[in-house]
C-alpha cells in the first residue's frame, strides 16, 4: 500500500547499525517500489560528517545488506537525494532549536521521530523535543526495543515518554509483527471458516513456537550480556507470536480491537510460581562448536562477555493460557543463538483420533499438524495421514504445502519496510500498546527473578545444536517432542 502523505522521517542513531542495516535499506525498497510518498529522511548523529561522507557510508552499507537484484545505482542516487545528515548531540537541549529548523515540521503532513538509540536516551530526547514544541499533533515517535530491562524500568520509560506524547503518537516496534507470515496468521484464522472450529483445546494437543538463530551474538557482547535471550526474544517476539496464535477474533481490524484481544491473551497466561520456574523453564548458554561446518567460539569467549557470565543464550518454556479456548493446552516457546539452523516457525499439533482402526504408522506422534514457517522461507504445511499405495492399509504422513513465494508473484516487503510505512500512514495495529508491554514484563519477571536468585548457571549446549538436552525433556514429560521437519 502506498503512502501518500508527505513526511519527515527523523532517525536518531543515524550512524548506528539499525539505521544502516535495516532502516535505510527498508526505506530504499519502499522508494524503489513507489510506495513511499514525498518526504525527507533526516539522519541524526553526534559525529561531524559532511553530507558526501555520510552518503558514501550509507550507500556502502546498504549495498552490502540489500539483495543484489534490488540494487540500482540510479535508484539509489535518486533515493539518496532524500537523505540529509544532521549533527546533533541528542542529550544536549541546546542542539534542538537547530534540529527544529532542520526538520521544519510544517513542511510535511507527518513527522516521525524514530528513536534508534539506547533506551536510556528516550526520556531525554522526548523531553527535548517537547521543550521546542516538536511534539504536535502531526508528530509520531517510534521506540525501538528493548523497552526497559524489567517491569519497573519499562514503566518508567512509558510514563516519562507519556508526559510528552499521547499513546496514539507512540509506536513501539516489535519487528516480528511486520513479518508477512505473522499477519498471515490473522488471515488464516479469521479469513477462513475452516480453522476456527478446530482452533481450541478440544482438538489441539500442544503448540510450539520456535525462533532459532544460527548466528551468535555478533559483536554485541556488551548489549547482549545485560539482556539475554529472555529479554531479547521471549518478552517481545515470542509472546507477540503467541498472542496471534491464541487471541480471539477481533471485531474489526482497528488497531485497538486487535490489541485488546492480544492483551487478553497476555493477561490469561498462567503466572509462574518459583517452583514452575524450576520445572517449566530451561535456560542454556552455548559453548564452542561449529556453525555451517566452521568452528565457532563459545559465548564466554565472545568479545565483551565476562568469562563468568551466566547470561542465557537459549530459553525454552512451557506455559499455559487460562481461558475457555486453551485451558490445559501446553504452549512451548523456544529461542536460541548458535542453533543448528535459522528457523522461525509455529507448530500446531492436533489431537489423535479417538479410536485408531488402522495399524499405527511408526514414529508419528501427531498425525495432524499445521506448521507455519516464517523464515527462512515462508510456507504453511498441513500434515495428515493417507493410505500408501499397496495391497494393505498402511498409512503414511503426507502434507499439503502452501508456498507463499510461489503463490504470490509480487515482492514481499521486509518487516521494517512495512512498519516504517505504517508509522507514516498512522496505522498502529502492528505496534505494541503500553498495557501489552506492561503485561508481558509482568509475566516474564518471575522467571528473571528466580534465575537471578537460584544461584544456578544456564545449561551448556554445543554451538550448532538444538540447545541443551533439558529442552527435549521439557516436552517429553508431556509425552511430546519438538517438531522436526520430515
Ligand atoms: C532482534 C534481537 O530483536 O531480533 C536480535 O535483538 C535477533 O538478537 C533479531 O537476532 C532476530 O530477528 P530476525 O528478524 O533476524 O529473526
């Protein structure tokens, strides 16, 4: 969908990784496909760059991160005309009058301030913007995750940002919501009559959601060691995916209608007792191993990580949702760095038939399952049993396969592209509301607390594997196992 509004996109953290690797390439793609309306991009940074130097840097980076086929020197040159570098110390209020002049909010219908900085700067930046009257009605502010370190710090940020911007002006990014397949879950569930009758405890035995990464912490040791997988991936991406799987149908597609339903799921998540944390959660940390056939170091040997760190790089959880639809159905969440493969998927395992008249097909635990793969490729597979050809009644598992790339010939936008366009259009449905964020922190906090207090260390796993053995044990207690592609 094309944006028609004229805009100023102001990127704080303009020399940082996110702007270079994700945001500018995403805006370039939107420009290239003609979906970006008229507007300017102001990139802010503390360093003294000439426009030419800055342009040289961003174009080199963008070229590195964009698919080769999407690069065109001429289109980039045209796009680069929109980019202006502005030197500013975001913490210094005296620099804001000049910024105000550079932005000139009246020159466009919408001004978006994207805070791609450390969250410790959010409050100061918002205060400085407000002090110059740069928080008017046509202004939106985008907050990158992580939003806080725990419930208290997240509430502090929300409260202080809330002093200067109204909730409808605040766009909290969780880039997983910009992924096509996450939105496709809504289409699948609420656009078809087929699934909803089965989408409940009577027919579903368990749900598994995995985000596995092959990469390690990629020179982000300083950040990652204070964060860990629970805060980096579970509190946001995994819980948001769980919400889309478990929510009730919203009454329409308005952002608050959707977010109200997600909030109900978060509220219905059964809180962990201390005992639950010990028995229903697994944390791991990778040790040296191999990735794509190459030896890789362990977490403790990564740059910027203390040799005695107990930060987790892997988490697996068993949780439940206490409502009529889901009571008693285990939801298993799993994420990790340096795993055997890069993969994000949702697996819905359906219950077995009440009485089996066929000889049991060996090795198949759930004959019916729906696998929604988000990455690396996007597809959906529905597994069921069929008779194998032959003179006996031998059943075999087969699947229906929907390959999104093959079904739709149009280009699929990257998550950040969709979300950046939404900030200009003023569509909040794929952004996290303050009460959702608060509820997600409330739910993960007991896990953080028990892990911090119990004196134990994360379980080691070899880099390039699927995590510690305890992760499989978490499911085998329910007679289940993690889905593996047949
Ligand atoms: C980010 C995390 O939010 O998501 C990173 O901070 C992680 O640690 C990334 O690598 C994964 O995103 P994607 O889209 O590559 O799966």
